[in-house]
C-alpha cells in the first residue's frame, strides 16, 4: 500500500456523499461502527446518509478496506471533540471506522451470549470468529465487548503504515473515546492501542511488560495438553489481536513457564517447538 494523490493504492475508493473542504491531517482517529457485522452494511451507511456522517476508511471483519474520503479532505466522523486542547478534530484528522458492534450486554451470561443495542445476539466462540469479554474501565464504563479479528487489525496495521509513510503531516494515533470523553466509548477496551502505536510510531511497546506483571512463574513440572480439536493458537502476547505465532495441534503436551488471569481470561506462557508463546487455558487440561 502507498498513498498517491490522497488515496491509498490497492484499496477500493467509493466516494462518500459528505466530503468537506481541504484539511491538513495531523492525527488518525480510530472508531467502532457500533453496527451490524454484515459486510458492507456500515460502509454503505457511512458512504450515503442524510446526517452528514462520513469517514475516510472502513475496515470490515475480514480485513477488507474501503476508502470513502481523500486523506486531505474533511470527513464528519468525530463530532464534538478535542485533542490536546485543540477543538474540532474533523478539521485535522483522518477517521478510520472498524466494524464492531460496540458496547453490549449479556443476553445469557451462563451461555456467554451478548446482545447489541440493535437487538442482534452474538455467542462467544473462543478460537473462532467472535470472542466476548466483560470489562469495566473508567473511559468505557461496564460492558460486554467483542474482540477485533486478526484480519481487521492486520489490515489496520498495514493501512496505518501506508498513511504515516505517505502523509508527512501525520503525528499521532488516537481513539474516539479519547477525543470525546464521556460521550463516546470507541474503540472498545479490547483494542490494542498502545501496541499499535508502538509499532507504527516507534514507541516502547508495553505489551510484554504488562503480560509479565499480570502473570507468575509456575513449577517447572507443570504441563498442559491441548484439547481444541482444530488446535490452539500460540500468541506472542496474551490477547486475541494479530500476534499469532503458530497453531499447536490437538493432543500436544507443552511445558508451562508462566500463567495468570489477564483481561478476565486465564493464559499460560508455554514452550512449543523451541518457541515461547501464550495460549488460553480454557482449551487445555493438565497433563
């Protein structure tokens, strides 16, 4: 990907109805669509609606990206907002919408089924396409949140790399909740903002320090057997974001190095085929 004439090459461009005047973008603001997951549903609304809402890019659950506004033109994505004392973020930002239902509530806590504000329900299929977590933060309040897909975050990573390489005025990456505190809660608490900012902006990545702080060494004799029929992803960090190292086959027994509860789930740092990585304990058993 590369930016040429204020569009990102290799990404389909379908112009939004509401495109404002010229801007000099200095920040990227990340959003959740808080809508249905049906491919193209939110993109179509953002592209053509009577409310004047628009955005520069939309990222689907499968990682497909659509550009709707040139990077040097104003889009209506942030509303009332402020970044480091500067109001009207639409006047100096690129907006990226990520398909996600936003804050949900439990429809059935025991069965781990959540309900979105628009009535649709989603089941927690750990290791599959939907993963849910109940989290409370000062910025977001309490809610049930859906994890972003690895395809989405990988696509976002590549898009941001292209934008920061091709738009020299860009300086930072932030979220809707940061520029509109108390009014917005997107991106959700599962979004790896600091990890992403570290990769794109070259800053220290707190992921490794956080994982170590929230886990403890375990006895050297501790072993886990993988139960998941399709195998279990081993990850560089204990999160469902795009950091998969490889899959560990069902039935494999692996030694445990550290373990802990991180973001409401039990994780273990294990050794497999000469590599260390994190796995979710729910699909393992003691060997």
